[in-house]
């Protein structure tokens, strides 16, 4: 459960930061946060499949600093990527209809 929360929080923060840093892909504060949550949750679930030591640490109930950092990075990257992609798609669709 802790891993999911870490992924979601890191994703939300990264999505919000991505929107603030790159206004051209911003979905608004709420949109950036929600998209970041989803992206962080998705990539955060994929990372343990790639890194088996995270699974072993989580099953043993002993999440160490390395495992937590990996979850934060995975969730953050996922949140940032999904926010940027959705923002770009939204802006492209909006840009073509306004021309």
C-alpha cells in the first residue's frame, strides 16, 4: 500500500511541476495533478516488474531507502510524461479546431 501512495504522490507532484514548467502542455492545476496521479500510478506499477528487488523488499515488509527512491522516481517520471503527452494532444486538438 505504501508503494502505491508513494507513486501517486510523486506522480501528482511531477504532473503539477510539468504543467508549471511547460505552460504549453499545462492542463490547469487540477488537470496536471490528476494526470500526474494516473501516470505515477501506472508507471509505478510497471517499475517493480522491471526491478525484482523492489518486489522482494515490499513482500518482506522492509522498504529501504533505495526502494522508496525508485518508487518516487518511477511515479514522478510517469506523472511528468503522461501530463506532457496529454497536454500536447489537448493543445494540438484545440489548435486545429481554432484555425
